[in-house]
């Protein structure tokens, strides 16, 4: 993908579907610059892990994000773009049923258990949310949150804490990457240590992951960009692409013919010249 020109949020039936990124790309066959639009969609990062037919079936969905809207019951940070300084919150959606207590476990990219807590789900509860008071900065990489019932896995969510590529409107310097990308002091996200839960939850402590995380924390320039691109590729994918202008590639359809594209015709938003009855639509 070439240099982005614009980014738009894409919704369908009020559900966030991803980003529409308009960008330039060089056609290798003609060496000419073309304008494309790519639909970048989030992968399915929530999965139920309880065995089929199990006794626990109340959990419908879970998500990690920021800017929780309690009235609309959604995160206003659509897409969940998160960085090391964000105050992340976990949300769960439930069906009605008997009172239950679940355990929520947050795990960082080096398999450090950052937080764990219990939530009592009332019989009529539909949503629960909680923001664990994690020490910052959060270590960049792919995090996971596990939901357990009686210490048996029920669900898992994966989310990305993206490394910073810029600081104060300039490409980030190594002294800043070491400050923002190395995780919290003493690798401790809370005053209490949950290290003893690693063997209980079968989460291996990997010195190799820790060493790799330290090396990643010092990356700058193109190496930092490659690392960030690799992380984004784990949780996002290019769902489709179209040509926003003339293209010499016959395999790429014009954006005006793609219903998902921001350039496709939208009769409901078309405004014309005023008619005799005063209407413009």
C-alpha cells in the first residue's frame, strides 16, 4: 500500500466494518502512479473457547477498547486503535440467565499476566465493563484477554497495542522508543504480581519473548515500521481493493462499481438542483 491520501470509517447496518483507505500505488507493469482504495477490515479476534454443549453459555461477545459510550453501549474508538499510553477497558455482552462469576485475565505480548479480576454477572445483566488500573506504558504487541468460568476457558480476545512511529510530529527517536515501548517499570502492570498464575493457566514464561521485546523496543526508522506493519497484519486484513481512477490492471474493479467503496453512488445522499416543489433530493 502506498502513501495514504484519506481514511474513512466504513459502517454497514450501523456496524463498523473497517477503514476505507485511499492511497497511491505504482503499477509495476506501466511504472505509472494510480489511485486505489483499500477496504481494511479487522480480523475476528474474539472466539468462544468453551466446549459445545457446555453448561456456560451466557457470554455473547467481548471487546477491548477506549472511549466507552455507556448510553449507546459501544466504544467510540472504532477499530480499537490503541497505543502504549491508552487506558484500555474490557467490555462483555451477556444473555440473561443465572447469576455467575467469571475471571478475566489480561496477558501482555511477553506472557506477563498484567491483571486478573472477578466479575459477578447478575441474572438480568446485559453488559459489564471494567478498566483495570494498569501501569503504563503498555508493552506494544498483540495482547490477549481470557475469560474463565471456574478456571475453565470460556472465551479469548486478542487486541493490538501499536508501537509509536512518531513523537511530537517527528519520526520517533530511540530515546523515546525505549521510554514508550519497554513496558512498565520492573515489568509490573500492578502492585500485585500474578506470576504464580502462569502455570495454573498454562501460560509459559518465555525468556526469548522478553529478549525479543527488548530488541523491538529499541527499533526506529524502517525497522520500526516493518515491526508495526507485521503486528497490524496479525489483526487486520485487506478485504478488497478497487481503482479510484484510471487503471491499467484489468483485475482491479473500478471503485464506482463496488458497493463498499466511498466512491460508489449513494442515491440517498445525492443533492440536485431545486425542483418546482422545492426539493433537492
